[in-house]
């Protein structure tokens, strides 16, 4: 409610008290109020100046988070976790 420009498959997840899947887009976006306030505001990731994510410690943690913004060029494809073998 109150997020007219928030286009997500499951609107009931917005503002439900849980940050949806580590703050992936489009839930953790300005249009969706960063999951209705459930997700921390995106912050920069050391070594990736154009990478802004809600959970910077998830970048290069050994597990591919195959969603935007984590698995993107700006975030080094999750710090290399999502690169093909």
C-alpha cells in the first residue's frame, strides 16, 4: 500500500516484516520503499564502486545470489560467485 509504482509478482511480500531474498530487485527498490522498509538501504560494496546492495557481505561469499543487483556487471557477478566454472 502506498507504492503505486512498485511492480512485483507478490505484492503481499512488501512490508511483511521480512526483507525479500536478501534485498533483490524489484522488491528492494526505491519504488517499493525498499520492501516497505523491511530491507536496509543499499550501500556500496568495497572493490565494486557502482555496486549498491542491501547486504554487501553477500557479495563474494561463496554462494551465487543469481538475482539483480547482486548478479550484475557492476557487482562483479556477485563478486565472482556467479561466474561460470
